[in-house]
């Protein structure tokens, strides 16, 4: 590939990292749904592509398709299993069709912050989860962080009762559905690329997401304000098909996985700061951010935590207590 061009382009224009693949190179198409330059996932994907294209020139070439331009998350895993894309990083909420274990990550108020998430994911328990979908043809390669979720609506949300009766967009996840039902709200599953329009047109009243997604998709422009709840996490699984991975020459596979591990470590260490920057950008752009007193936050915990019991059989008590043990 013309690696120099790909790297140059990504650095100077923040265009999607793109390489013209040469004959004989393994083409790695990476489809995702966020922006490329201000977002934990977008930045990591661009860095991964830049490194693959520079260091594996002649052997492999990565093309990144950001902003849902190729597939939405509800289609990308099917596309991967049919060999149309080789890499994706959907949020952990998008795997319910493949494994119920991942429901752990959608439970509200399990992890106190992204460092606790990181400690769990890098533990033996967390790493074993990468292999949990092999029999469905998917191999998890790495966890990438986004961050903690916040809640927004077309009216102020301070007490859990404020959410009652409102329609909330959720990701494809029964846990998130139960979470909003516990608040007496009406959850609606919807693709990421459709949320801005749905909020703007009043199809839904509110949503939950990280600072980087709320800023990146400009949700704050069509919401009354955002309440800093930190009630759950949004993280990603970098995933590929077992068939594609097994088909790689071992040396190529090792080099690719080493680069991926290094990119993961570098960018995961920055994800908190990237989200804080997005929060600042929201405020600078005139968005309203509300904080909760510890007493107010405790009311949200009391309203939402009963959801844990509903999914205990899917997740397993052992896995949940392992996850909780990584809080400080
Ligand atoms: C969402 O659907 O809200 C997120 O999973 C999007 C993303 O990839 O961050």
C-alpha cells in the first residue's frame, strides 16, 4: 500500500485512514460508526490503520469506514461472518444475539469508573470473555474503552421520576431496555446514526451515551441538558471472524495482533481524557450539563439497580462478583 500517503492523509486532514491496497496485500476492512478525530474509537481505528499500513506494507492494508458509512452496528457482525468486512468494534451492548455474558457490561452501576473497567477487562475473567463467541464464528481481539454514560432528555433529569413516561433511545440490548423500564420510561432500540434525527423530531425524548458520542453526534443541540450520572459504561469489542483470523499466515497474524495490542494500550490510556475534552466542548458550544448531589445519585442507584436480579442467570453471580471486585 501507499503507506506514506495513508499516514499523511490521516495526520493532515483527519480524513479516514485509507490506503490504496496493492495487489497481493491482505485487505482488512474496518467498519465503525463514530467520527475519526475526536472520539476514542475513531482515533484508535485511525492509529491502527496508520500503523498497519506503514509497518505491514506489502503484506496487509487496512481501510477504515467510519461514521456508519458502510454498516450500522446491527448489520456489521453479519457482514463480518459473510466476509464483507474483517474488523469492527461495536459496543459491548451489541452482542446480545451472540452471548448473554456480555450483559454484565450493560448493568447499571457495576463499575465505578473506566479504570475499574480496565482492571476487570485485563483480568483473567475479562480476557476469557474475548473467546466467548468462538462457536458463533466471532473472535474478540481487544476491549477498547469509550467511557461512562450520561443521560439526557428534553427536560431536566435530576430525580429518577423525571424520566418517567419519557421515550429513550437505547442500543440493541435487553438490559438497557429493562433499565429504562425500571424508571417507568419507554425505551426504543435504534441505530446510532438515527438518534439525532429522532431526538430532533421528537420521536424519542432522551438518550444515554458518553460525552464523546453526545458531542460527536451533537445530541446536546436537541436536548434540554445532560445529567452527569455516570450510571453505566460504553465500551467496545474489537472483533473479527474466527475463519478470517485462522486463515492468516501465523507471522502476519502475530504482527497484526501485536500492533493491535499496542494501539489498545496507548489509546485506552487516553479515553478518559478524550471524553473530558468532549464534555468541555459541549459546554463551550452552549450545552447544559447538570451534576447530581450524592443523595440524588443514590436515588438513581436505588431505582435502577434492581435490574441486576433480572439478568443474574444470564451473567452468572461469579462473573458479576469478579467484576465488582475491581472497584477500588
Ligand atoms: C451507540 O450505539 O450509541 C454506540 O454504541 C455507538 C458507538 O459506537 O459508540
